[in-house]
C-alpha cells in the first residue's frame, strides 16, 4: 500500500481507492455479469463513502491547495469515474490501454525521422499489426509468416479470414504462447 508522510489526507484517499482495487483483484477473470454484480454489491458502498469523504474533505481544505484541486477534479468527473461499476466489461482504469501505447509514446521522437510521410504511415501500420497480434496472444513474426505463406492463393473476397483473431485458432500452440 502507498504511504505518504507529507499528507495524511492524501494517504487516506489512496487507502480508500485501494479498497476498490483489492475488490478488482478478487473478480479479475470473471464473466462481465458476475463482475458487475459484485461491483454493485461491494464497490457501490465504497464509492458512496469515498464521494462523501471527498466532499467533506474538500470543504475543509484551502481552495488553492493542490489536494483541493485534485478532489475537485475527481468530483467533477464522478459519473465517468464510476461508470465501470455497472458494466462488467469495463476495467476500473485504462492501464491496459496505457501499456499498449507505451512503446509508441516512448518512441514518438524517433517517428519524426521516419524518412517521409509514407515511411511514417508504414511504421504506423506495422505497429498496429504487431499490437493487434499481441492483444490476440499471437507471436507477430509467426502470424506474418502464416499469412505470407497463404496470401498469394487466398481469395480477395475472404481476406478477413487472415485477420489475427481469426488466424489464432490455426496457429500452432507455440505461436500463441510466445506472444505474451
């Protein structure tokens, strides 16, 4: 758990939010309906207490303090922040998306020197293809090998059969296990 010596109020907020993440760890991997049911039963009361605590705490802080600004930001986006509770398909945060684009963000400066607009577009296509393979648990190299071996004889009106999520079932288990 995160502990801070500088602000007991911030530590309290983080502890309350930590309860929500602890609940998410318990329901990870369950069906969306089951996740929503557990969230509605257990997360809704935690969130209600958190909102009350945030409102009360906000009134006690100096309006100019960074913590007051953070609390105001949270309260003004409360509906969006709590939307995940009623939809088991949604995650509590966007960490998976952030991880997925991390390589792109880290390499942003390098992409300025792709050589040309066409080079940049080609790099974007390749990153998209590699990312899609990884999201589908497929080794990108083996996926490309599989597609390139078949594409010349493959009918153009059935090209969607070569998409990563469709090819996954046709690839050997080794191609799937190395992708993660």
